[in-house]
C-alpha cells in the first residue's frame, strides 16, 4: 500500500504542475493566484468536491456496467474509514477493456474535461476542480499502467478486500 501511494503521488505531481502552468500561460499568473484564493474560499466549491468524490465512484460503476454489459446494481459501493475515501467494487470478473474504460471514465469526465474547460474559458474554479480530480484519478492511472501489458482476451476481478485486482 505504501508503494502504491508513493507511485500515485508521482503520477499526481504533473497534474499539479501542468494544469496551473497552462492556465497561467494563457490567462496570467495574477488571474491564477486570484482563482486559487477565491475558489478555495467558496463553500460551493467544497460541496462540489464532496459530490465529485461520490460521482467519481459512480462513474466507475456506470463505466464497468455499460462496457462490461453487467446488470445494474452489480457494482457495490462502500466507504473506507481508515482512509476516509469512498470506493466502488465490482465483485464479478470484467473483460480488461471494460475495466480500463471504467477506470478512465472519472479521470476524463471529472478531471481532464473540467480542467481543459477552465483553461479554455479562463475559469480558475473549473481548472482547479479538474486539476484536483485529475489528481484523484492518479490511483486509477496507476492501476491502468500496471495492467498495460495484459492481453485483451483477459478478465480482471477486483480484490474483495484490498486495493487492486486479479487477472484471469
């Protein structure tokens, strides 16, 4: 678990650098600093972050159910008290393609798209929201990186009680 957290941190660092650098290059450092100050002081932003954490897990579930052609309700949800994080768990094996697509979905929908929208429109709040959810997807990216050489005919099954999965 320690190694996974360290690798996840290494994956997250570029998101803390790239999104603010792009935003600052397009809109200026002053607007970036103003966005940081005003956005993080907003209660609405805090509410959106909390809702986004639930949406992140919901998007995993939706992706796995759609791309894996699973019945609705197959994916289970829970909350790890030790790490204070919600999770989605698929108790049945999924084709690797479905697992990958479901793994990418939250990072794209809640990270990449809002951050890009913020950079394009000058919305510091959207850029910061997208940056934070890009970082939140770093664990998913680590999992996908570790599965990069798994052949397309394989199935993946979530570990029942730990972070990670089995390849079948």
